[in-house]
C-alpha cells in the first residue's frame, strides 16, 4: 500500500505540488483567484462532467447556455438574493470608452438571468415541469485567501440545474431526486460524503432551505462539494412565474436549483491521492492504462512491437491506453505516470515477450501481477474494477473514522481545533444555540445530518433542552 504521510500531514503543499507536477492546473496566472486548466487536468475535468451530464440527461434534464452578463435591474430584483451576493459581484460599467446606461453583473450564479426567461416560456400547466442545467463560468469577488479549485474568483466548472413545478410537492420531490443524483455521482467517483440540511444562517440567499454534500480533505477540514436548494415561490413571485391551471386559475410555480463546481475535481484528487501523487479512479482517469516497453540490448525490436500491439489491442477494446515509447529510463517513466495517477501500468520486457505475458502494476497498491496475453482485455477490466472498488472503500473507511460523536462542547472543540474530522453532537434546533456552538467551538456548523441520522438521546450543550436532531460541526474551507 502506498504511503499517505505527506498527503495527510502536509496536504496544502502536496496539493500545490500535484497540480503542477501532474499537469492539472497552472497557478501563476497574473490575476488573483484565476487559474489555467492544463491538458491532463482538463481531460479529468471533462470526464467528471461527463458523468454528471449523463445522470442529469437520464433524469429528464436538458442542457442550455445562458449569457454571462446580467442587467443590474434584473439582478437586484430579488432583495434577499442580492443581499447574499452584493459583496461578491463584479460589475461591468463601460463598453469601450462609453459608460453603460445599465451596469452589468458578471454572474455569481444564474437565478436572476434564467428566471426572467422562464416568465416568457411558462404559460400553462402543460409547460411544466421545466428541468434545465448548464455548465458555465461564474465570478465571485472572493476576499479570503484563494486556493486553486477550492476558493476562487472565477469558478470555471459551475454546473447549475434549475427547475420549475406546478406545486410544492413536485418541487420537494425534485429536491429528493437531486439528492439521489448527487449520491450516484459521488459514488461513481468514489468520493465519500455526508448530507446535511444547512442551518438558516447558511441557507442559499432566496431559498426556503438548503441541503449540502460535504467531504473531508486530508488536513481534516470539510469541503462543500454540492448543494441542493428548495426555492419555494420566492423567485417566482419576484419574476412573475405563473402558469394557467386546467381550471383557468393562475398560480405561481415552485422552484429548485442545485449545483457543483470544480471542488468536485479537487475532491477526487484529494481523497484518493497518496505520497506518490494522484491516484485516479479508472472511470475518470484521462489515461487508464499506460504501456511501458522495457527493451534490453539486442531485443528492442520484439519488445517494442509487442508493446505497440498491446496498446492497440486495449484501445480497440475501448480502454484509454497510452504507449510510452520515449527515450527515457523505465524508472523515470514509472515515476512520471505514478504522479499523474494512471490506474494501471503494463510493463513489457524480453522475459514477458518470451512468456507471452505482460507485467501489470496497480497504482493504488503497487502490486505486480503477470497477465497472459490471451486474457489481456478481460484481466485489465477486472483489475480496473478492483482498483475502483479499493479506492472507494479506502476513502469511505477513512471518512467514517473521521466522523465522531461528541456529546459536549469540550469534545467538539477538541475535534475542531485539531482538525480531527467532523463532530456529531446533539442540538435543540434553535438558531441562537447553533450560533453559540459555532462561536464556542471555533467550528462551522454543517447543519442537521440527514442520511440515516437518529435523534440523539442527549441534550443541547448550550440550553440543556432535549435534543431534536444531530448536528455536524467541523472546520470548513
């Protein structure tokens, strides 16, 4: 098993090094909080988005693309929403040398650009439900310390879905569908998570309530990787989103929205990595199998021929395979592909040629196995499936070990201060007590645990009233 000491103890340094060494992201762009996707990273990003697009399309969503600019009068129409974002908005005030009559916001999110168009498209109950999504750039003037993929001023991978429904029950069902979609998505990535209902003071601006998915970074801090919001009729009433029912009466629609960002790619990188670099799940790895010929003296030709044939056979079978025929020492090639997280390496030397086999090396464990040439495709698929399951189990094991019951503030504070994971403690449900828990522990309240949580038998650590729910507290990014 590969070591994970530096990965855990020096995570920030490890993460920065991996982005550069593994050709993921260039961090030296001369605008704070903006970064450049590099080829290997962009392929990883697109593979991850491919899973999300498939899940959304399978559940009846359709992809759209809205403009980047939002007129100030539309953006400021929903008062609660603008209060939530007014300190983060970038404004366009000039076109060339001319001052604009109406300022334009670079979208921080798209409710205020999409919903005015919904008002043109929704006329009767026959137009409902609407289930749309887009993958776009958004801009937020982040004043805290920026970090690639995690805290940005330009989010380049913002998937947002927006839906409209005839009644509250349909909207609530859509929230639950969105949660299921996200669970399937993160399960396919092997990323562990906890699902929580956010406290009122951390609810999306303009929403009735918000649900969030959080995972854990190796440094013990939580990372929010997905959100789902029930908007009720708040935006519908502001933007006039009404439909005519079968009986002729007009009603406001009910809405939901839900999103992810490149924090998801950060999560894949961080939860599966180790001291040797990336360790990518095979379903999203840009290269699933790298073939490395190891010629010796006068036997270069047959080794290289067989290596080429192996690579072509795998590519024909549908694997993302690559032949590394560079004039480098084998050890240098091994290090290069380990850093980039290629799940499976196939080595072919003179002895392998003679035995009609290849030597497979699994990235997650470093284990070596001999594979008969005649069973190549079958064995490669089996090993990639095994690697995917191993990565998923390893990540969930560590995550579950980091989710700890904390019956009182002292225990919670200890977990938060040491960044020891997520503390689960009893809570009466009152906002004042929740904010006091945050203040006294120095943590961030993720909210009410939703997945399989049972009401604890304890009492609220602030007011001593009987607890109504379990609440999660951690140090968050």
